[in-house]
C-alpha cells in the first residue's frame, strides 16, 4: 500500500514536471474537460452504488473516469469539427484544438491509474 501510494505521488510529480518543462501550462489543463471527466465518473459511480451496494466505489470511479475521458474526447472532436468552418486561421487553431481534445482521455486514464494503485 505504501509503495503504491509513493508510485502515484511520483507519477503525479513526473507529469507536473513534464508540463512545466513543456512550456505551456495552458495546453495541459482544460477546465471543461476536467469537470466533464470527474463529473461523469462521479455520477456514474453514485448511480452504480445505488443499484449495487457492495460495489467497490473507488475502483468503479477509476473505470468510469476512463470511459468519461473518451466521451470528453468525442465531444471535443465534434465541437472542433464544427468550429473548423468558422475559423479563418487554421494554422494556429488546429494544433491547439487537437491538443485540448486529447486531454479528456488523459485525465480519465490518470484517474484510473491512480485509483488502481490506491485500491491494491
């Protein structure tokens, strides 16, 4: 348990180090994606816990977070493709939009990884 906690904390610090060294923190954090992933995973866990009381909530939250990350990805993909017609400067818009689209699955899998290490 202690080793898995140390691994999770170390992983978080390594991700933060990569974000800081990468240069643009704005490309690494997107509040709507984070709220969507955490919100969907939380609501899914609450609903599942109401139906099945012996459910391991922490593990189910992690699995739901991964699914919610992919839902956030597809929502971002649809929104970006809808904005492509209105955007005149694709050279600046597209790389930033694509990097934000991939944040949903990243957040989902980070929560999944963290929860699996805390559960064991």
